[in-house]
């Protein structure tokens, strides 16, 4: 099957279009990369948590309550697996 597990969370497109200056754009990209990594860590901790109820997240990581609707959608999509007969 096909897995989408190496995604990059771009954030709110409308907000990103308002970023005009190059240094601000670099900063926004850096924040996007950090958020992508945080979302990946949350996904991995939730996946481990399903099989190991005693697994704990690092205290500095995101919790599900911290996510926006768009981030939840990204997280669900990142975990979806397509079977070879789907498409």
C-alpha cells in the first residue's frame, strides 16, 4: 500500500500569502518545519499509545487539545494508508 507519512504542514495558506519580506518568509518556513516535526512526534506518540497504554509523551510536546482543525486533518491524512486496489 501507499503511505503518506513524510508530509509538511504549511499552516494557513491565507496567512502565508501575506508574508512579504524574505526574512519573514524564512522565519515562517522555519516555524512550519518546527510545527511539522511537532505534529510528527504527536502522531508517533499516539500510534505508540494505541499499542502501549503506558507510553508517555515528552512534557514539551503537543497534545491533541493544542491542534487546530487543519492540523487534525493533516494528522489524520498523514496516517492514512491506501491499499493497492484503491484509487
